[in-house]
C-alpha cells in the first residue's frame, strides 16, 4: 500500500544563540502549536509523533509533547545526528504512506551549548572512530574540531583537484547572508561581504574561516503530514505533497575511496538524490528551489555536485555564474541556510521543510522564489545518514 502524503501544516520558532533560548519543552511546544494552527488541527487528531533531538536524555520527546497534550499516542524519539529532523519526517511520511496512520507529527528541537560539536560518551567506542581514522590518514593530526576536519578536508580536496579558490567558499557565505537578511527567523541577518568572510579568523589555514562555519543554535520546528483522505475529510490545505523521499547511509566509498569528500558523505547524498529523482521521474534541472545542508560553505559547494545541480567539478563555475541564487538556475537556501539561519541539530531538517512548504505555497514574502513548483531538501548527518525530500506544489 502506497499513498500520496501531504504536508498539512508547518511551524518553527526564530532560532537563537545558545543561552538566549527558552528551555526545549517551551520551544518545542511553540513549534508544534504553530504547525497545528497552520494546519487547522488539534493535537488530539495526531495519531503518531516522531520527535528528533541530539543533545538530550531519552524520552525528551515525551517531555516536550506533554506541554501540548497527553493523548497516549505513540511518541518515538529519533537521533540521527544532524539529519535528525529529516529522519523524523521520513518516519512520519512512511507511516502515512503505507497506511499505518492517517496523520502524523514530526517535531525536532535542540537546546545547544556554545562552541564546536563534540562527543559526550567518551568512555566507550565513538561512532566517529572510523571517520577519524580515515581523516588522520588523509590529513594528518590537525588541531581543529572534528566537524571542521571532515568538512574542511572535503573542501580542501575540491580545491586540490579542481583549483577551487577560497574566495568561492566566501561567495557562498556572502550569498547566505543576503538571503537571511530577508528571513525574520534567521539568527544572523546582517549582510556580510566576500571580503569580510575572508578576513574573519582563519580556522584552518588556507582552507576555511570562521564565517564559513555554521553556528551552534537553539530552536524547534515541526511538520504535520497526512493522507489525501484525511485532508479531504478535514478540509485541509493540500497544496504541497511529498512527491519522493529517500534516506541513505554510508557505503564502501566513505572509508575506501581515500577522499575527504567521501568521508563527509558525498556518495551518501548523491545516492539519496538519485533515488529521489528516479522515484519522481524528474531530473535536477527541474528543481526550482533547494534547501541543502550548508553546515560549512565547503559542504554547500560539494553538495551542488552531489545533488546534480551542476556537473562534477563544476561547482565553482556554478557559483561564479550566479546560478545558485535568485535570477540563476536554482535558488539555494533562500532561508539563509544553516550558515545564517542557524543549525539546531534536531530542528534543522524540519526548518528546511517549513521553508520549502512556504515557498511552494507562495507565502515566503521577500524570500519568495517566483513560480516555484518543485522543491528539494537535503539534510545530512555524519555517522551517517542523508535524507533527500522532493516537495511538489499540487
């Protein structure tokens, strides 16, 4: 059994810097109530809930949702690193698509601390052991936080193979700031220039600067998905449906290719995108707007190639030609992306969903991509999981 799945409601709260947010139950409840109001539904009509977070104790999902209602529905906690929010959406969509339920809620939140990401359970095997071994073999023992090693190394590999300039990554970050200036829910709304990005503190000499890295952020976002029959019965908005979705994990190339781009999930993303295009019967040239996982400017650039938005090795030209923004081939990260909007790990995928649903509804205000019909979402978590989702305006 396979059915069309519609996004009936979305909601997110403005993201904030660590230490400036409300506690996670309050943030999560506001996001859910916003999504319910957007859909025109009550919490009692939700039949299952999938709740994503990375930094929190078990059953924090229940703690968050109890602020909205206590209806005894199944609440499933989800943790898939930076792709957690999209994984919650993937599970909710599956439940509806295959007839387990008629309506499901996906929620993601994160209450983060300042500073670089790190592991918390250091008395046992790290999920990044093999990633660190591969990175050590390729880059040596460099003194930068783990995420910078992976994604900075991926950008460095692209620079070495294709002659990509550091200034091109700075252009990506400057573009993100211009988009975020029109997004009231973004953390950083000040426009920065390419020169300002290049002059910010160097985190890895010649490879990336501080402004090329996304900030730790607090926030929450939610989406409600349902079947066509449920939407018709309750008179819900059926203007946006999930046309295709895929989730992948690492393959042999991650550790076997001897390429930092693979360590950072390139093939994982490419395969998820391939499956989505095949399911939908379209190509990347048909997509109008994309929200992709720009945790670093370097990852945005290599993801253009993974998603097929340009050819392999063609990302720098794609950027220099302005094909990644308004007036170009495809608008990428109109929200400002992780670089400017912020990256509360559990909420990110559902914030991307919120942005794209608003784009397809035509309600994105100053960020609106003209005549947007197909929207692609890419969310990746190392360790690893990549989720790619295609939304369609019906």
